[in-house]
C-alpha cells in the first residue's frame, strides 16, 4: 500500500480487505502523515473493509510491544532486510505490530475458535501496566466556550442502556465523539473520566498542529483504560488549552457523545484476582457494590 505514488480510499480498502478468507490477522501500522498536524482517518470504503474484517478476526490498539530504545535510537529489532541482508535496527510500529501479530497467530493456532474480543481480553489479562497516563449511546449537545486559562468540564449521566437488550455492565472500549474547534487545534487537550474515577487523556497537545479552521467534527477519541469497569454513573469530559505561544487561545466545544462498548455478562466469571489492589480486584468489588454478579 505504501509503495503507491499517491493514496486513495480504494487502495486503502483493497489493502485492508485483501484475501479475507485466507488472512486472519492484519498488521496495520499505517496512518496519516506523522507530522503532528494532520488529522485524517479511514474513509468510507476503508471503513467498510475494516468492519468486514472485524466480523472475522481483529484487535485494536490495546497494548504495546518492543520496537526500539528511546534512549538509544540505534537499537531495534533484528530481522531480515531487503536484498538478502539483515538489520538490527528495525523499529517503529512496523516492527512492533508484526510482533503482536505473531503472538496472536500463536494463540489462534492453539485455539482457532478465539474471537477478536477473546484476543483483546487475553491481551488485557496478560499485559503489564506501564507508564499509562492515569491521574448504547448517550448524547449531550451544547456549545460552550473553552476558557483560555483553566478548563471546562461537561458531564453525562448514563445507565448504560440498563434494562434493555443492549445493556453494558462490563466495559471494553469507550469512545468520546467530540466536535470542537480552536484558534490553534494543537493546543487543545481532552480528558475523559469514568464513574469509577479512571482518568484518560484522550487528546494531548500537538505542537505542530496549527489548524484554526476545521477543528474536530464528530471525531471519535477512544480509551481502553476503563476496560472491565462498571459504566453506570457520571462520565466527565474536560477540555483545556495547553499553549506556550504566548497568545491567548480560544475555542468552542460544540457537542459530544459517549459510546460504550462491552458486554452484559461478566467476561472473567471464573477468574479470581491474586492481588487485592489489582484492576481486576477493584472492578470485581465495584460490580459487587452495585449488586452485579
């Protein structure tokens, strides 16, 4: 896909949907230009290809694996290279994504009946928590000015579709779909906090992003930091500016919606936490306190 002199929605879609009856895992280490200012995502045909893939076997960004050392950029992954050569400096997502894909391939080889959601739960349970930023639809439509100093906080109270066939009691992915604009888009920061108090930074400062026109139009920001939590209660979205340009920033938060993905049944019914302070133990206690078994 990357060898093309130009990129189109059709080329992306054909790449993401290539031989789906043969391929079980797609290593997707691609995205918009990595210049810190571009905001771009898959278009219609590409999204349809991804959705078709999800109804086979797929996983989202949920954990990371090794690519190269931050302190020593010359280190990397040893692997084969072009023209019959080898390299010891392969790095970036192009190195990390195939490592994860290989792990998932081994899991599927051991148990071919695993679904894409099974793979994600296994990833959560077997990954180590390291350097995380921590300190079916509910809709809120407002147009509020974001202060140049301090922050603005919006709240959504949700029952997570309680009492219906779409009820969510155990979270997986959570999306905050935000519409906002700013005098400088790269100075905007967004934080989402769950009813259990988990705070996720869903948008960080982008020093190179100087957009003042387009902003974000119903842009889905996702967090997996609330995985397994009980979703009923008050969710908060905090918006603030982080600018070092000296000029006062201005902008508007034009609306946001909260999308909860998860299940009604407990995914870890037979699993007992070994550490009483672990995320699994905290989640189990929260469900017990809410009368959920």
